[in-house]
């Protein structure tokens, strides 16, 4: 999976945080609080994200589409992690190095996820 571009990531970040269908106007107005961006630029990138399968057009609000993410932020991050592991010639060693950098709370969450995955595999 290719990493999102800068503006793609800004758009997705807002939609993931807001957790509600949003128009391009909503996104533009929010980005413009920190830096200028043209409506047409955001509309073009939203169309690209839709074509790539990242955004779903739910319905129209007036003449504007309401966009929602197809995947969660966590699913996106998991796919990036999978790709990063795939870049190694020795996935178990790369995974061991990754785990070695985890904080205790992250290790506890990993153990819990592994137990849940084991239970799921047993059924």
C-alpha cells in the first residue's frame, strides 16, 4: 500500500477525526484555518481518494457530495506496517526489532491481540 500524499493525509485525518460525513467545503474551511488551500484542489484530491477506494460518496448535501472514509485510520496504519515488514528479507527479525522498541503498554496490547487472534484461529 502506498503512503498517502500530504494533502490526501490531511483530508483523511479530518474525516477520521470527525467521524461524520463531510463535504469538500467542510474540509477546505478547516484546512484554511492553518494554511490556504483552494476549494478546487481539495475537490480534486477528494475525487482521487474516491477513485482509489479510500472515500465513499454517501449522498449529496445540496450539490456537494458527502464523503466518508472506507477504511479506518487503524486499518491504514496496519497496512503500512504490513508493507514495511514486507520490505525485509527476514520478517521475523524485523518484527523482533519492532517489538523491541515497543513501550510496556504497547507490549501488553500486543499480547492481548495475539491471544484474541489465537482464540479466533481456534474456532
